[in-house]
């Protein structure tokens, strides 16, 4: 096994442990808090997510990826980006502080101002740990990020639950979010004891500017569109619907998007080290791509099969209106990874401008679909999102594949068997009747789905199956 592959597998292992453990803890915390609060309470905080997400993008400005991409990043580079991040972080907070009343007025929720001004502190707090996190990623030492994610999730969960059951209401959600970012930043600083030199090189910033700016604008467009449904639903529908949508979206993202993000985060610094070897990149990327799809697609199909029972067990009956949204978003989760995984190729070959144009066009189509379907309801808006994303995924596969000489037809041949087997198994499992116990329904359907899907994957010799099997064997040997 090559050194790169060992680092990649180790990185995936630790990043997966950290990310899924943290998300699992946060999800458990959300379930506990959701039993004490109302969907409308979650909706109020959900309305602020787009502003925090955009603030995070502007804070980083794409320089983190630029530092990772730069093989010979030195002390001047790191220090310059560190002080730039701090300056931008505090400027952003003061801007958001003063526009908070206007955000409140837009949604017609007067109390939103106070929540916003506290929650927006996340942005300057994060500015202190961004470069330390970059150094950890460049060193492929994802054990440190795993530790930071898990510890911050536990401590913030304790704070959030304590506040929720002490009658703090929405402030419990604010306290949980603020504390998770604060603790994580402190742990990045403590684990990677790097201190900046007192230097800010304009030349360094300029050298990374072209690469970082394209990524920043691409991220701004992506984050805005990712949260556009919160903006639209919050403006034109009751705030409780924001809560239902937000919870459904989080439950979908905890599986599909998290797997994609783990693979993207770990594979990019690993692939950078071999970016001059096209044959290696094509082979490595194809394995990463097929393996990711093999993991995500059946999971999304299974979640659709158990959606109602899952929501009833985890969140109680009051959250059942979120189930239709969740099922449609699972379809979206089956398609989006085809686009997300390819982002690393654009970054690798410094094609940020191409990526920006492709995703901008995709988002314009989605915006048009929202305008057309908004009067018909949230369900129709989300269905149109799935259709638009699928069509643009085909375009993206063609364009990104051309960078490593991997044709669209070859990619489709790798993808179709996984989708067909997963959907077929999903249809079979959906005919299994519900039992009196929702837990038993979930467990029984899960066992049937897993056994039939694995048997089908092995019978049709899916590449993803053998890649996952090889990784599992490697991890077993590593543990021994």
C-alpha cells in the first residue's frame, strides 16, 4: 500500500470518527432539545443560518484552500492569512451587528435582533483558529480535528440541554451553537501550538488572491443557494415550516453531505501530492467517486423507507409534517454527491473560475424553478430542486471528467448499477408492513435492506463494494 493511500485511509478514518461522532452527538442533543422546544423555535434560529454561513465564507475568503493547495506555504504565508482572517472577522461582526434590526424587520420577528447579535459572535471567534486548522489538514493529522469536533459537541450539548430544560427557550439553541464554535477553536489552538509572526505580506495575499477569490465567490453562491429555501420559506410561509424544513434538511445532511465532505476534505490534500500524475489521479479519483456513491445512495434510499418511523421515534409526532420534505431531500442527497466530489478536481487544477460558472448556472436554474413553483407549495419547490440538480450533475460530470480524461459514459457506467440496485432493494423493503413498534420496523427493514443490497452488490460485482471491502480489511489490519 502506497504512503499516500495509507495517509488517505487514516485520514478518512479519523475524519469520519470526528465528523460522525460530533454530528451524532449534536443530533442526539437536537433530539433532546426538540422535545422541549417547538418547531417554530428551531425555525427562528434557522433563519439566521444563511447569514452565519455567508460570514464564514467571507471570513475565510478561500485562503484556507489556497494554503492547502500551496505545497511550500511558509511562515509568512500562514501569518499573513491569520491576521487577514482576524481583521475580516471583526469587520464582518460589526456589519452584521448593525444590520441585525433590518434582518429582524425582513422576517417580521422583532426578537430576532437580540438572538442575531449574540449568534453572530461565532464569526470573529472562528477567525482565531482557521490557520491552525489548515496546518492540521496539511499535515493530514485528522486525529486532532476529530478530537476537537467530539469534545466541542459534548460540551456544547451539555450547555444546550441544560439551558433548554431550564426554561431558556430559543437561547438554548443560541448557547449551543456559540459554545460549539468557541470550544472547537480553543482546541485547534491548544492542539496545534502555532503562533503567528508579526508580519502581513501584501505580496503573499496577492499571490493567493486569484485562486482564493474564485473559490470564495463559488462558495458564496453555493452557501446562498443552500440556504435559499430557508430565506424563501421564512418570508412566505409560517416560521414553523422553516423548523420542519431545517430539521428535515439536517437529518439528510448528517448522512449524505457529511460523507461527501469527509471524502472531499481528506482527499484534496492527499491528491495534491500527486497532481502531476494524471494516470494516478484518474485511478484514485474513480475509486474515491464510486466508493462515495456506493455508501451514500443506498443510505438515502433506506432513510426514505423508514422516514415516518424514524421521525416518530426520534422527534415525536409533532415533527411528522417534516417527513415529506425529508423524503424529497433524500432524493436530492442521492444526486448532489455527483457534483460535490468533483469540486476537488477543479481546485486541484486551479479551475475555480470554471467551477464558479458551472455552479452559478445551476443555481440560476434552481432560482427559476423556485419562482415557478413557490405558489404551489414547499414540496414542489424541493422536487424541482432535485430535477435541476440531476440535469446539472450530468453537465458537471462531463466537464470535471475531462480534466483527468475520464469520459461521461465511463462515469455513468460506474454509477448506474449502484443506483439501480439500491432503488430496487428500496422498493422491495417499502412493501414490508409497519409493525406496532416503530423501532422494530426500523430494525427489521434495516436488516433486510442491508442483506439484500450487499448480496446484490456482490452478485453484480460493483466496484464500490470491493473498494469498501478493501478499506474495511485495511482498517482491521491497522487495528490489529
